[in-house]
C-alpha cells in the first residue's frame, strides 16, 4: 500500500502524506481516514500536474 518511490525531489524526499506511518495497529476508522486522505491527496496532486491550479499558484507566488 505504501509508495516507496521517491518523488524526484532533489533530496528524494516524499511528501508527508506518502511517508509510512510508525503506528503498528490502527482502528478501522483510522484506516478509513488514512485511505480517504491519501486518495484525496492523489486527486489534488493530479489536478496540480494537469494545471488546474496554475492561475492560483502563480498569483500566490507573486505575492512573496
């Protein structure tokens, strides 16, 4: 279930939501939240790659 491939960042780090979790046993509710959160993050990541948020990200970057 875990993604063990680095993301291609210059230091090879994974985003926090892809890092393995240290806790050994999770309740059913915790597992459901983890799976849902990861699925949502994958969707958002694909939208960013597709360019859906380019206008917002450019505007945000220009404020700095």
